[in-house]
């Protein structure tokens, strides 16, 4: 091998491992040798570093980053256990030997150097990682410490590097422990989520570069909640750890397992196509099913559900790999027994997902930029024919001034957990309107999440100043389906509102088929009949019977009633005859902008 090229201020002489100079190395004073170990790229005054490195399981290299060529000292192949020196002749080839879970570490030193200020002696780096000398599927692993300096070119980009690779041995036992702790999940000893995610990125990149598919699985321990509840969380942890060991015992060399979350493990299977992924998943499921977990409490049987996909055919980014595999897992968990499901793309799902993300961003921006608007829809008294209450309906104003109705963004916002933010903004707008118009009575909707949100009640008292003259003119609407999901919580919510002075209404009554017993327990003031029973009322006798029954029962409990979606005079006549309290719908006109309240004639005025 030719001597390594020298760069300004740096000198490493190239000799073979059998160079006569190596015999004299031992005679050098300890201080000089220590100086070399501390900074491998200092002036060496002609010392034979190959001899030193041969004794210390170290080797020097020079890496031309622009051409990607690496020149090594003669002992490199033997020290690293690489049969063919060509396997480490370039940066890309050497990078391919690095264990997937560590691959980002070496790449980071180059990107970090690019972000650093140029230095005459180069930008220093020091990093530890492991390589698989015989390829990514090999069981053999060698841990290395890589220390050196990177020089930047005139354009500020990394141009060349030179350094020393050192095999980590007993002298670095503590460093190995620290490396393991930074890589591993404390409970199971498998890779932690950070390292697992990095490994996915590496495998994804390799699969695309070499056109060799790999697979990713997520396995979830079934019925862990039952185990935790029955035996305690410590026994649940023992089961999780045991399942992880069982799966790992059935993995091939070079495959990777890590703990993804509480009861879930992620598994990377290299060189795995569509046919083999199911075989691998069934092997893992059978191993767990056939293994009795011996815990400190008793012996427990466990099962797992598995979702998986092929990389890169079915996912091209790390986030897609995780998201799509979790979708497959959720589908598998719907089956009665342990099951494997492969990811199947749903037509239009990606478009829908992007649309949901866009809507979520628009909702947050509209709240932050005060672009949420109220419109008011009248609730007309059946006795007087006049608007006595107005329901607050939300609209989102886009930057161009156009308005979006609540039906276009509220369902998505609720799914993404944004409904609390929307409800608080609606509350603030409504109270401001009540303060401006002392005669106004408003009804406003809250989501099911708000029924359990103590902060919303705190906000209610704060923005109203706990003034009874404002609170008494507020009717809070909760949907029937939300109310019956957690009846005890809903009862507490209703009771608190009534103590503050508000009235409470059940919205969309009839949609959830709540018994009137539950309705009585809720002790609400008003029942709003779902519009689905009203829109065809004039021509549907079954709807007439149903609504008449609801009105009579509500009257028995001392509750007022509201008919929604009233659209024609015939329906109005039927409802008035049945004894409805209020009527609401387009028959009485379109909703008006809250800013126009008092400026336009109200229904019945």
C-alpha cells in the first residue's frame, strides 16, 4: 500500500506492519506514545504508527470525502476482520458495514463539521459505533472508536478527513456500558425507540440503494391491561420483557428488535420480501403463544398481534413506515385471536390525511389570529312567534376572507383533539357578545372532551367574572352521544353549570337512543330533538309519533323542547300542536353574523 498522503500540519508515515521501525516503537518514551493516543493527528516525528496500531488494535486512515476514497494503513483489514480490503475502500462501503442502529453516528460527524467554523488543524471528532464486518446479516459485531479531524474546503463543505479507528476492548469497558445504556430500553434490554428509529432510516436507505427489500413489523402484547389490573404493573413489565426475549430468540442474524412503546416491539427483518414477512410474523406469534412466561407471581401465557409492511415498496420515509405499520397492527388487533395483518394502502387515504393536516393547521392559525367568527340562529318561541334565544354557530374565516362552516372542520378537529381550543374560543366570543347586549340569551355547543375539561369551567368563571346576570343568559348544549359516554362525569358537569347559574340542553336528542331515565338523571333544562326526526315530519307518521312522545315525556320532567331543522309551515303547525317550546331552522331565515345582531330584524319582530 502507498504511504498515506500528508496534509499541512499533519504527518503519519506509512509502513507495513512488519516495518523495522515498529521494533523501535516500544523503546519510545511513554510521554510520546501518550501524546499520540490523546491526539492521533499531531506531529509524530517519524514514529512508525503502524507498529503502534498493530499492538493496540488501531489503524489510521485518510478519507477523501469529495471522491469518497479511503486509504488505510496496512493492518486495517485484519484489525477489522474484513476479508476483502475493497469492502472498506470507500466511505459508502465502510458505512454499509456499520450496524443499522449506529449508522447515523458516523454521518453526523460530517454534517456537524459542515456546520462548524473552519479550523487550520481541522474540525475534531470522536464517535463510537459498531460494525458487522461480514455484512448486515452477520451475527459478528465489532465495536469501534473513531477519532480524527475533518478539513473544510473553500466552499465550507467537508473535503477530507483523517483519523484513527480503535477496537474497543476491556480498557473501554465503561464506555461500552455507556454506549449500551444510550442504545437500550431499560426494561427489556432491546434497542430503545430512538435507536430503533435510526435503524429504520438506515435500512430504508440501504433498501432503496441496493434494491433489496426489507420488512418492518410492530408486535403488540395482547391483553396487557388485564394482566396489569389482575397482577400489577410490575408483573406486566415482566411479561413485556419476556415477550421481547422470546421474539429475539426467533430472529435471524442481523435482524433488529427494539421497544417501540409500552407493549409494542418493532422488528426490522433484512432481505425480506412479501412472501417471507408473513412466515416471519407467524414464527414470532407461535413462539410467544407456545412460551409460558414465568413471572414472580405465577406463570402467564401471552399472545401478540402483528402488523407489518415491506420497505421501501410500501413506505418511503421513516414516518410512513411507523404510521402504516401501526395501521396494520390496529387492523390485526380487531381480530379475536393473535393475528398478522400486512399493510394495505387505502385509495385516497393519503389525500385525506394531508387534507386533515391542512385543516388542523388552518384551525390553529384561525384561533391564534382571531379569525373564528360567530353566526347566530334564532330559536323561535312556539307561543309568541318571536326569537327568544340564539344558538351560536361557529365559522372559520380564511385569510382571503371567505368563511368555512363548522361542519367542514369540527369533526376533524375533534378527532385531532382540537375541540377544547375551539370550545374555549367560542366561549370567549359568546361572553363578549352577551356583555355587549344585556337582553341577549345565547345557546352554545361544547364537545364531549369539554364535558371532562375542568379548565373550561375555570375559563367560564374567569371570562364572565362569575356574574349571574351573564351566566343566567347562557344555555350550554352537550350532545346526547357525548353525555351517555360517561354518564357520571356528564352529571357532574351539568350540576356544576347549573350551580353557576347556566341552563343546560341536550342536543341532537334521539340520535343516541338515550333512555328517559338517563335524561332525568342528567337533570337538564332543555331537550333539542334531533333534526333527522323533524325534516320529514309533515309526511312521516312514525316521526310524528316519536316526537309527540318525546315532547310529552320532556314536559313530564319539566323540560323545555326545541325542534331543529324546521323547514316548512306544515312542520311548524304539527310541532306547535304537539306542544313544542321552541322552533329552530331555515324556515325562520339563515343565521346572521353576530356583528349584525340588533341591526337586522329578528324573526317575529
